[in-house]
């Protein structure tokens, strides 16, 4: 509570998959003036963000750019959901809301970076879902780095061909390789660079970094191309985390977008979003 006024509200939302998720509405959606919520409300939510509570529950949040409407914008869909709610409202005591879309466009992510820059927001960490296709991706020397076999931190190479981890304070004769891949992704509005790092890359590319290292060493372009083709030009639902820091030496705000999960885009409902969140938790 702030100034005696309610400044946020939590509701439970669901769709026809009957999966539920907590949705936290902040100002200006925190009261009934802007958006009216009651059991069985049908809503279209665009550009919400995924947040993690202190108890590690992942949920949806409104952000300054979130758009909520009291209809899905499709009359047939509204009727279907209304009918579904009426038939099932005895099953549960939750607010029934349809989530039309919670994907963000790349341009919204970029405007968030600008927003952070203008408002001097340092060390922001925001997880979002976006749908985009992989426009460019190739495997080269920059796709891998020499990492610590214990903690995956980048190793310092010494003149006697040994490798030191400053975090573990250990010396190794052989480094382990870890993926650090940059994907150029594009949606209908814009493009962006996403980073795919560590064991998530092994899983998605279905290959170990050591094998890619080998293909690079022997110059086996054919095998490298086979791996690239697995994800190139496919559309994915990305769960990714944006981090931004203050300014670099040139005064430019630095940001990273790291991929937490990517799954081929072939369905869009809350069940799917929850699965993405669940997979994320399994990886933590
Ligand atoms: Zn280490």
C-alpha cells in the first residue's frame, strides 16, 4: 500500500488449457479505473513481463509498456471463452482471463533499453518472451571460449600454455570449451542480437562444443553448416533475459540479451508459456 492507495494487485489468470498463473498489475492497471477485473473477465494482455518472486515463483507482471484490453479483439474467441468459463466456473475459484499474447516485439525490447538509459537504470534484469526467427548464425572462432572445467569462467592463458581460473584459483593443462554464440534474430518490426551461452547451446544445437572445436580445427565446413542449418531461418519463441549496465567509455549504454530457452513456434497458449517457464526452472 502506498499513500493509502492500492498500487498493485495480484490476480490468477487462466486460459482454456486450465493452467493458471499469477498476474501482477501495477499502476496504472492497479485499480478498476483503468481496467475492470472480475471473475470470468476476458482480457487481452500484450507485452507483459515474466518476473521471479522471492519464493522463486515465476509470474507475469505489467510493465510501463503493457497493454490490457477487456476483450480479445475477436468476437468468436470472446464467445468461446465466455462459454468455456460458464461451463467450468464451478471447478475453481479463480479469475478467468484469457491471455492473448505476452510476446514482446524486438522494438519494445530496444525501447526498454533506451528507457533504462534515459532513466539511469543500472543492472536491470528483465526476462521476457518474444517470437522471432533466426536470421543469421554461423559457427566460428568466436562461438567458443576456453573455460574453466569447474566453473565455466573464461580462462587466462599463461606463456607456458597453461590455463588459470581466477575464480577457482586453479591452473589447468587443458581447457574445457563453452559455447558463446550470437544469433541475429528478426521479427516483423526489427532485429536484435541474442546470446546463446553454455549448456543451453549444447542442448539446442544437439552438439558438444568439443566437437565444434574439432570441426573448426580440421576445417570441416560441411559439418558446421549442418549444425547451423538446424536453427537457421526457423521461428522460435525465445525466453530471454535483458541485462543493462551503465555506460561504456563512449557513453553508450551496454546491454546483453541472453537466451534462457528457445522453442520452435508452433502454438500459442498459456500452457505453452508455462512450459517454457517450467523448463527454465529446471535449468536453474
Ligand atoms: Zn573456475
